[in-house]
C-alpha cells in the first residue's frame, strides 16, 4: 500500500523489508527470474545476480546494499556502484 493505494506486484521472493529511520521510506529486496534488486517506495532499482544487506543511513538520506554481478561484488549507495 502506498499513499492509500494498494500496489500489486508479483515477485518470486521478497526479503529484508526495511523502513527508513523516520518511517517515510520503505524498501525491500525482491527476486524475479533469477535476479535480485531493491524496490524502494515502489520503484524497482537495477537488477543484479545478488543483492543483500539493505540499509538506510541514520539521517534517512542514503540507502545502501551489497550487490553482485558476475564475479564482482560491490556496494551500491543511492544507486551508484
């Protein structure tokens, strides 16, 4: 539910539902067709082979997670690898 409107989306799995510290933003890790990605406030971010350790910064400005694509593992912060 976002802004009182029900959101219907089908994923293979959903992991790590996380609210920002101020409760204004909601994100989770989704898996679909073998790829994992972050869904932040209903918006799908880029897809990777794996994504995990989703976290908001205490000031609610940044969101970061660890992603893997092929043989590379890296941190993604605010959508920047």
